[in-house]
C-alpha cells in the first residue's frame, strides 16, 4: 500500500515536472504561463506531501521526492512494451495498406 | 556532486530537448532540441549507479534495458514508414529492412523482458497519476483561454520574418501553375 501511494505521489510530481520543463523549454511570448506554473507547483507540492507521508521516517523531502519520482519513471517505462506493441500493429497496418 | 544529479539533469535535458525540438522552425532553439535530448540521454546512459538510491538504480537499469530494444525499434519504425506504400510508391527493399530491424528489436525485448511482470499495478497507478495531472492542466488551460484577452496590439512581422514567410510560400506554391 505504501509503495502504491509512493508511486502515485511520484506520478503527480513527474507529471508536474514534465509540464514545468515543457513550459520553460517551449516558452514563447504568447504563452499564458502563470496559471499553468501555479497549478503545476500546487500538484508538485501535493505529490511531495504524499511522498513524505509514504516515505520512511527520517527521509528528507529531496530523498522522498527522488524515491517516489523514480518509482513513477519505472512504472512509466514498464508501459513501453505495450506502447511498442501498438506501434508495431500500426506499422503492420501501413505496410499492408492497399495501393 | 553525486552521480544522481547527473542522472536527473540528463532526464531533464531529454525532456527539455524534446520540447524544444517539437517547436516550429520559427524558433531558433528548435535546432538544438534533439541534439540536447541526445546529450541528456548520454548523461543518463553513462551515469554510474554510485550515489543513486534504490528506486533510482532500478529506474536507471530499466531505462538501459529499454534503450537496447527501443532504439532499434524506433529506427525500424522509421524505416518501415519510409518503405510503406505512399501515393502508389512502394519501396519493398526498404520495407523489408525496416521489418527485419523491427523484428530484431522484438527479439531483444522478449529475451530480456518478463511479461507481464509485477510492474503492471505500478504502471496502472503511474498512468492514473499522470491522467490526474493531465486533466487538471486541461481544466486550467480551458479556464485561461476563457479569460478576456488583453488589448495589446501584436507587432507586425519584421523584415526577416516577411522574407522567411515569402520564401516558404514560394517554395510550396511557386511551382503551381494555377
């Protein structure tokens, strides 16, 4: 149960970090970024709080964040074979496309 | 500095590079996007496990294992897409090479990956969390887009931008006789 909570909190933090990095990297003058940054930080904070609850006592916020986020990365990587299977089916479809 | 920082910086650079690479040619940083992502991938791939905590070590090892089949897989998909029939033009040799690479990546995947592993629940929870973040952001974007727009006037195109747009239009429409 603790690991599931840690994974969920990690996925919240991972999602928020992805949004924050994307906002910074793909910034352009017509972006309305402040509400998105605020919501991302809010979700990041919630994820961090959950990860602190789920982590063993004595863990710092940084350690809890690293543990939880890497757990979520691992969970995300585990979905890739299924994604690859879908992509392969798409490749099969375009290869057999009638001319 | 611990090696864990290199691992995380590498991950962040991968995401940043991908985000930059997806931007259109109007943004000069799009040119450095994919090289930056590759550099990040290199930092992640060549980081040692010294200083990584338990879950980071597992994620790092999984990422390495994933790269072994995902890289030939991506390349195979690209070759298959190039060789597949488009506008009545088929390249059977390219298509066959693409499928050989794709099947090779499946061979690597199936010989190194346990199906279905204990990660299924963990993956489902991760996807659920990411969906929560996604829905929250869709809601925020919708909210922001409904806010009244400012009266700020958008400046006209500069001379360089005008030349660029004219070049693009000429390149795509110049040969049309109508």
